[in-house]
C-alpha cells in the first residue's frame, strides 16, 4: 500500500499545469482530489512518474452564473457543491447526487472535475452530467474547446479528453419551474460505489414531457445515456406504465460487469429499479411535489 | 447492615456494579495511545514481504540481485536463508507446521515468499517489486468438498506421507483430522424412531476478524546481552514468549515480549505469524531492530481467517416438538496449513456445545478438517473456539424444525429449554452447564417487543407481498477456557493470573496475565479490586502485556479474562484482605474473629465506631505489623478454573427486506444478555454494541470469497463489509443476572455473546422472511444481491 517513486508538481496557474503536462506527456497524471488516483497508486495499479497537483490553481474553483449558464470550476469539491445555494436553485440534481458520493471525508477533498475526468463508470457525476445536459470546457496547449457531456464518456478510464488537455470548467443550463430531477443510487454501504444508479432530469409542458435525459451509473464500461428509455417518455404524458416500459428499455442498454456487488442479472435489474425510482421522483418534482 | 453512610462510601469506591468511565479512554481520545507502529527504536529497519500471486505453484527460482542493489536495502531473506537456523518452517498451535517463508512451493495466494529489509518502509516496498520469483503454476484446490477426491491436487507435499499432522489419523494427503463426539449409534436410533426428522446444509462463510490495527511487531535483538525484545500486537504475549524460546533457543528469561496498546484483536492476534519469525531472524542477523507491520490487504489475505465451516445439521423430534436427537456433520476448510488457534486437545474447538440451550437427550457431531489452497487460520472471531459455528447450526435447525412442524419457533424453544432446576446440567456431548434460566429470558424479550403483535404484523404484510422476518436466538456459550485438566496450549494449562501490590498510601498496582485490546481491563479489574479491598478504583493501576513484569498468563480471547483473570484478581485480593484483617486486629488489639468487613474497613462487631480503614491498614503494613508477620501488602494468584462459564441470552430481530432491491433493514434488535454478575454495566453495553455490530457485519456482508484459481476477491475495505454508523441498527439491550456458582464473584464474561447470538438471530430473521413464502434455507451473508436472488426466484419482485 505504498506508491512507487514519483515527482510532484503543484503549479498555481493553468498555463503552468498545461505546460507541465505537455512536458511529461503520458508519464504524468493530473491530481485533483486524489481519492481515486491515490488508492490506485498505493496499489501500484497506477505508477505515474509525475504528479501534477491542481489544488493550488484558484481559477479552477468556484461556482458562478454567466451568460445564462451555471459554471462550475473543475476543482470545486463535493462539499462545495452541496453547500452552494446557486446550485440548489439552478441545478439541484448536482448537489443531490453529490450527497451520495462516497463519505464526508472524501467529499471534503473529492472534486467534480476529478470525478468526471477519471472516467470510472462507478463515479456518480458522469451520469448526472448526462442528465443535466452539461458541457465541459477543456483546456490544452492549443487553447480551449467546449464539448457536450453526451458523447464525452467513451469507456472505462477513457473520455473525450485529448492528450495534454485538462478539464477546466463544467457548464450547466439552469432548470425551469417545470423541471424535475431525481438521482437513485443503490449501494452496499456508505462510501461505496453504486451497484447501479440512475440520474434523471425532465421538463414538463403542461402534462407532457417536453425534454428528458437519463444517465446510468456503473452498469457499463462508462456512464450510459439511456436514449431508448428517453424516447419512450419524450412527448408523452408520463404514466406508471410508461415508466415501467422506459425502465425495461434502459435495462436493455446496460452492459454491467459482475463483481462482488452483483452479477449481470442483478445489476441489470437494479439499473431498471433505480431508473423507475429516479423517474418517479423527477416526475413528482416536475409536477410541483417535493 | 447497610446504611446511607456505608452506601455512600461504597459509591466512592466506584467498584463492581458501577458504570464508571473507562480509565483508558483519556489517552485514546487524545490520541496518546501507544501502538506497536508508534514504537521507534534507534537504527530500526523495516521489513516487507514478497508474496505469491498464485494459490498453488512451484518456486523455480528467486533472484534477489536487483533488490539487493537498491540503495537502502540491507537483506532479502528467503526460505534458503532460514534453513541453516531450521526456521523456514514453524510449528502451529494446532500441532501442524507452517512455512515461515515458502519452501519450494506456495500453497495460497499472498503466501510469504521472501522478506526485504530496508532503511524505511518505502524502500522496502520498492525492493519487493525487484525480487524476481519464477513460478510454475500447479492446479489449485479451492473447493473443500473436492479436497479428499482421489485425484485432488496434493497441497502439502511436505506432509503427504505423514500418518498425522497433530490431530489424529489421516486418510488422504489433504486430510487434516476427523474428530467426533457423542454416541453415534444411539443418535442414529433416535433418528430412526423419530416422528419428524429435518436436515439442512448451511455454511458459516469464511470471514476475517479484521481489527482496526493490523498485525505487526518490532523485533530487537541485543547481541551483547543476548536478549531479545519483541514488541507485538498480541492477545497472548506470554505464550508468544514461550514459543519464541522453543523456536530460537534463547532462554525465556532473556526474551521480553511487550504488547502495548492494541487496536482490537477479535482472535486475529492469538497466533504466531511468519512476519514475527522473520523479523526476529532479521534482527538477530543484522544486529538492528526490525519493524514489520501488515497493510490492510495483507491482514485480510494472510493472517488468520475465521469459520469456513460447511455444516449439515439434523434434528429428530416427536410430532409435538420434543427434540430427541441432534446430528451435525462438518467439513472444515482450514486452508493450506492447520494454523487455527484452539486449546491443543480440541481440533474443532468447543463445537460440541452445539446442543445449545436445549435438553437434547442424544447427539453426535463429526468434524472433518481438510487442506485447501487458501490462507491458513480458523481462529475464533469474537467468540470462544468454534462456538459461533455451533450456535449457528443449532439455532438455525430449531427454526427449520419449527417450520416443518408449523410451530412457532418461540414455542418450540420453550418446549425444549433446559429448565432452571436442571442445573448443573450435563449435556449429551459432555459439558457441565453451570447455571441458567432460559425460559425467563425469552419470556422477558417476547413481552418487551410484543411478539404476538409482531407475528400479526408479519402476516398482514405477507398478504400485501411485503417481506418482513422475525428471528430469535436463545444461545448458550461456553467461555473462560479453561480448566487445566482439559485445556492447554502447547502443554501450558489455561490458568490465568493476577499480582496485586498495595502501596503504603493505599494506592494499588496490579498486573495480570491477560491483555486488554479494547475490553477495558484497566477499568474493570480496578473495579473488582476496589470492591474486594475497599480502595477507590481511581487509585488502582492495572498493567498487562509486558512479560518482564506481568505474571504468566494465557492471554485474552474466548471471553476468558473475566472468568479466569477476573477470578485470579478476586482471589489475590482476598489474600490481601485476609492479611489486612490480621493487621487490623493487631492495630485495634482485638481478636480477628471479632472483626467484620464493612465496604472499605474492618470494624469491631457490635462497636462500629471502632474500625481501621484499608488505607490505615496499608500504612501499617509497612511499619506496624503483628509479630512474626512479613511487612508489605501484596499477593499473587494463579487461578485454574474448576469449570467453564456459560453465558446465555435471548435475542430477537425484526427485518424488512426491500422486494425490489433486496436491501435489508434491521428494524428492531432486542438483545437480552445474562453474563452473571455485572462489573461495569456501561462497559458491558459497549461490549454488546460492538459484538452486535460485528454480528450484523458477518450476517449481512462479510465474506472472503475466492475464485476458481484461488484468487482472493474483496480483500480491501471497499469490499470487505464493515457497517458505518449509517448502516448500523439501533440496539435495544436488556439483561437478567444468573451468577456463575463456581466463579468467585459470579461473573461469566460477555464480550462474545452478542457476536455468537447475533449472527444466527439475524440469519433466522432473514430466513423467516423468505421461508414464509416457501423458500428454503439461504446462506449468509445476507447481502442485497443474495436476498434479491431469493426474492426473484419467489417472484416477489413483480412490478
């Protein structure tokens, strides 16, 4: 449980961080909260020769609203998400899901950017990002570019980040009065990754579902956008029967791996159950319930 | 005669019965404990193991060169280096032997292959990666049910031809022992003649005690003096010293074992591990202190698992529910070396307590131990030796029988309890139960929870497809090993000891052969002495764990501290009080026979104004004693208990299971314990809470699963289940008091009851939940996934 030898850098600006990453290439790993990377290093599953710690880069922290978008710095911690009044009003799914991430100690250090960029299918924010329709500002040697969350998650530890790029900021469109959200996460105990999880955000126009996004956690190589389930509900008056059909569609889109949390059959069913729970909750909220 | 004034004096002593705060807590709360990893000696080096990635493989070569070339590395030790000292193998407490470092082959994943000794633990960890070991993989044997097949891979080539490996005749190279007890023929007849017979296969899964502090040591050999000091997180430091002497040839007087503060043991810290032996050798060879501390993965993977008992229980009964016979067959998976920790003559521990709290006229139990390519062990995890397994099988079988008879499990228990007037009770498998009142305990619990109301609620819920279960457990433990006529470890009888010294000013220092690991000995022993000697527990200092100062004792496990060490403490204190009586008589110039004891003083019968307090007497003991009497006020007692003690309890658990996810919620858990005389009720409650938490962990989540290649899955705290405060149920506690008739203060021991009783109680509740819908027995751990499988098979999860 002792990591291999590595050099440690703690730049104070994004420019320095990008330059260091360019210099060391794939021998380097970027360190955010460290609660995924450091255990992997202690187990020597990861043995980077260089660590580039982003914790001293102030411009990467903070939550603000500009140009009609909520902007979350990549190094904002889970507890800062939970404490944010702005997020509670404008993107309530994010702090709600953040409360279910790991445990209080991890939430003190763990960051939203690290959770997204690590590419672990067990992390909660990827599915949440799919549900809220987020986009990501990626900074690299060639400047910045913005990409949608939908399509960013490509596989286990594999995202749309190109070599030399660092996730800088998360952009989230604010919710409206008729938007409802829900995050359902089944876990063995506090601090565990999801056996299965589902994030839902939907908007009603009258009784009709105007828009809907469903993201699934830890039931495939990466977070899954359950588009076939969304298609069942979009443009419809959502009924319990439709929720059950949508959950079936979501289950069909999963590809979980067996581990000690469960086998493929159990995880597939739990993806369905979490989907149903998140949908019911989102619908009730969109209709003005709690 | 008790007066308000004497009650007040009694309260001030904070003795037996007082929920005083623990004397050890201020240092722990302030982070001032001193654990083995806190010990730093000048020039100390660090050891780290190279471990096998394979469960079964031949070692073709070991190349140390690259590791030795790393700056800061002092040595790389392999079995070949230990051979000249004959220390590459060591004896186990079970009469088998265990490879200290793998000798030609490895027999389980993570087995110790080489140890690197380096300047610090970081260099040592780097160097372990540089040791090149070439393996030739062999077919692994993982399933114990296949161990004795004719073509099974032979695990222990070193012992393949041996007629026995310490526990009797063998029939196969992978066979360790077969042990049986009871009258087989008579039991068979009881089954043949029974109205009703039930049989159930069940598993006590392989688990690990996983104390918060892992195992470790600092070995320091002084070449000039020829003295070895070993700091060790051990539940049995004196036994370790004896074993070290046997292995090394260093006289016992020149070996000092010190167990400092211990961060939990739970059976994990009774045995001798390869890390200790190699650290000692390294210190002798290099002339410098060597520290070795396990990390969490090493702890869960190598040092002393518990259970892994594959059992078939059978009960024979009349149709109105009177039990006529019990039969149990066990296949015990001991892993690659028989390194369980039991008293020497007990290969299956005290498993024969499996007739439980019931008056079962005839019984037969058979346990067959086998080798597999898994880590060695088989220790008692927060229980007396194999008592958890025994209680599990009988308590589950009672429920299985009740189900078959369509009788309420509480009624079936009531019908078969050993009655209070039957004590001392001789069980069919040879135990003499000291005392108990089982019907009163169960009645009290049933009334407290409105048992009939719960059953009514369950039926209503069932009609709605909701899954609620009620579990009972009315257990009897056997603890306090034990009488030396039947219990020894390596030939040393299982007595324990206390040495008490009263200072001139009336403060006390006392040392015991036991060792606290969280039980609160420094408080409870002080309370015992306070009551016996009439001196405040606040001024009584308890020390344990240093073999150079404490009297020899067998240590703390199997709930033996209060039954054996506590009894020694009482007896030693009473010797002091007898001497004090003589001094008091001398001081008051009266006859000893005219004196009576009154809380903290001897007073003259009939003239209560004439007295001498223990403080007066302590002072006099150092300047004014009767002619011919030695000065001083101290005593020693080595207590060999006449019998074991038999704590018991009645537990009830209510569970609700989510029919769509399988998640389990323990809605109520009512635990009534009877541990005889209660020394510190607050500490008892803490013990019961801790044991119930561990029972909840085992019943609902803990397991050490292996894949077909013998790879251990789930050896970190990510997977190995420990409930946090969020998952932990609320425990409701209750008690009755049935003193032990043979213990000098009637105490029986309590710390393990909640673990032993809690596991079957929760498992009975879960099985009750499913059996009402027609399912058959489901094995532990009752995690959400496993529960859901049962639910899904029953079709209860339909939307």
